C-alpha cells in the first residue's frame, strides 16, 4: 500500500512541479472546465 501511495504522490508532485510550456494550446472559451457530475445542490435545495 505504501509503495503505491508513495508512487502516486511522487507522480502528482512531479506533474505539479512542471510549468506550462509555451506551445500548449489555450483553453476553449465558453466550454466547461470540468464535467458535470453529482453535486450537492439538488440535495440541499429543500433545506433552509
């Protein structure tokens, strides 16, 4: 377990440590940056 968790942490830190490169395309305008999923908004609608 420790080996898998450590490898994943190392990989994520390595990805975050790399700055964006100049040749990378920009994000599209008007497109969501993440997919829609299960949100707490419908569940919280009846409260309050």
